[in-house]
C-alpha cells in the first residue's frame, strides 16, 4: 500500500529542479533539490517565510496552503491551522540565518507516522544575478519495512515545492499556468 501511494505521488510531480536522491538505506535517506531563482537572497528568504502562498495545498491536512505558516525564527513553527480549532505542527525551526539558511526539523507528510525525524534545509547563495537555492532533506529512524521506499517520492514532492517557490518569487503565482 505504502509503495503504491508513493509511486502515484511521484508520477504526478516530475520537477525541472536539479534533483537527486543522494542516499537511500533502510534506516534513512537524503534528497537534494536545487534551482536558480531570479531574485536576491533577501527576496528568496522572505518568500520562504510566506509558505502559505506557494506550498502545494495537495500536501496539507486541510487541503488549503493558505492555512500554512512558517515563523522565520529559532523555535518557530511550520504549522497548519485546521477546522474547529485544530492544528498541525509539521516541523520546528532550528536555524535561521537571514538571507542564507533556514533549517527545519521534523517529519513531513506520511513520514510523520514513522518513528523518524529529519532536517529540511533551504540554503541560499547569491549566484550571477539571482540566488542559488539548495533544498536538502535528511531523514532517518524507524519505519516498518525500512525507509528506502520513501526517498524517491519525497524527492519528487520537495522538487515540486521548490519549483512552486521559484515560480511564486519570479511570477507571483506558484502554479505552472
């Protein structure tokens, strides 16, 4: 069942970002995505914090990315508001270096149901007339059957999110239309 769900996710989320599963083993994995954005590091950093404007609503509990928030401060929350006063803490912010690095800790999506955790990092570096954005997600821990099947679909989802961030910054619209 898990493999079928992840395969379906991966098929619909091919990404033009430079993508790679760096490592995948039973105990965890590392994925890396990279895009060049036509904006300054300060503009990219600010946009990362406006996550509810570019995150794909299909990858939320509420179905609406507008319910997502990301506090760009140490101890901040990547959270989602749910109906009837509910909510979800997707990840916690563990490192903020304005215009350079945002690092989050936690388990995204189906990974939240495992005995694992990970670090999601947005690394920003000036390049040419824009910013090179490198997103990495290192994840490890316990999951029945191992972590190996998670790497490729997680990479596809995060690649899609990074492409949405790029489009949001460059066009004001995260969707490909």
